[in-house]
C-alpha cells in the first residue's frame, strides 16, 4: 500500500541519458552531448552551459581584457608621445610663419638651391650622426634667400624625431636672454646659458646684426663656444658675407669672419661642419 503522501505527488521523471521531461539532452553544437552535465544538474538542463564553451568564453574574456588593456596602454603611450612632441615643437620657438616649412615647400627650384636643399635634407636624415659628431652649419646669404626657411625646415624634421629638441632664437635674443640675468636675482647667467646649451640643435638667427657692447659680444661667444665644446650642433644664419665688404654707399663693412673671428669661423670647417651659401636672388614675394 502506498502512502497517501507519496501517491499525492506526481511522479518525477527519472533523468536518463537521452532526455529530461521529454527535452532532449543538452547538446553543444561544437562539443557534442555532455552526459556529465545531466548527471550534475538534471533539472537544470535548460540552463546548462557547455563547460568547454564556458572555458573558451573565459579565456576569450581574458584575452579581450588583455587586448583592452594593451589598447589603453598603447593609446596612453600615443597620447604621451603626442604631448611630448607638442611640447618640443612649442619649446623650439620656430616662428609661426616657418612652422610648416619643409624641404619640399621651398619655392626655389634653381639648381644651386637643389644642391643646398639636398645637403640640408641629408643632414636632417642623418641627424643622429650629425648630433653625435656635433656637425654645425653656417648659412650665409642675402636677405630673403631662404636661410631661415631652410634652417626651420631642418629643425621641423628633427624635432619630430623622438625626444629631439631644438631652439630657434636670434643672436640678439640669445644675448638679451643672458643679459637679462645680469645684476638680478632669479635666474642666474649660468642657467640662462644652459637654456641655450641644452637644446640638441640651436638656430642662431641674424648673427652679425644688433649685438652691441663687448659684454654682449662675449655672451654670444659663450653660447657659440659652449656649444662647440659640448659638441652640440648650431646653425648660424647671417646676411653678412664671410669677407669684409663695402656697403651700397661704398663704406667698408666687416664680414662675418671679422665679426666672429677666424677661430669661430674655422670651426664651421671642422668635424664635418660646413658653410652653405644661398647664392640667389631674394625669394620674398616670389610665387611658387
Ligand atoms: N622651406 C620653405 N618653404 C616654403 N617657403 C619658403 C621656405 N623657405 C623660404 N621660403 C620662402 O622664401 C622667403 C624668404 O625666406 P627666408 O627664410 O625668410 O629668407 P632669409 O632668412 O634668408 O631672409 C620666405 O618668406 C618664404 O616665402
Ligand atoms: Mg631670416
Ligand atoms: Zn561547447
């Protein structure tokens, strides 16, 4: 005789290998029928998740997390690099109008210009070599021939290389930067000099103009000598010819050699350093 309680209960289907309450046994399309799953949780066949698929999902999730992390790291690195590049571009103080100049935008296709551009392009392309040797360049030419444009095109390429720094400053600006510390508290003259000695490349614009007193001339020499001693490349730009000359009124004028002295000029023929003459008419107002 069955007990009244047990007869009141509906009879539970016994799970077997094939079906639970008429439902087919769980089957993974990829891994087949999983008998162990039925044995472990016979009533939960609908919620069954193939353990092999679950393993795969877990490792996929781990891979995704790693990927995501790598992406974020890469993005952060990219952002840091970009910020560093922008900082170095800003610190180079390239005047606005020269900031986009490259060797390819140079308007003069004259064969002498092609030679000069090729020389400077090679310099930029082999920058690390030039930097190691301390190769400096003296760029000479009349107003408007493209000294500043070529020097800036070179610097624009160099500051886009990892960690490379440049500074564009007029000779007068450099002297003033040091003179501003004379007899004052705050930045010392040594620190001001360091500002000019530290950049990997220094472009000294308008050398031969506007430097007055002996003390100011001495400050200019400190920059040139300091960089030479530290084997740091410097571009010296000047409208003066090397040799003394007569101006339009016929008055004798000192050339750059007299202005800077033979010893300084000789260094631009040393260690691979070189002189470039921009020997063509002014490009100002010329159309490309
Ligand atoms: N790299 C360059 N790309 C485009 N234009 C240039 C470039 N270099 C020079 N120029 C043009 O030539 C003109 C004179 O060049 P600039 O460098 O100012 O001469 P300089 O310094 O010898 O007086 C500029 O105003 C500009 O129009
Ligand atoms: Mg110039
Ligand atoms: Zn599976």
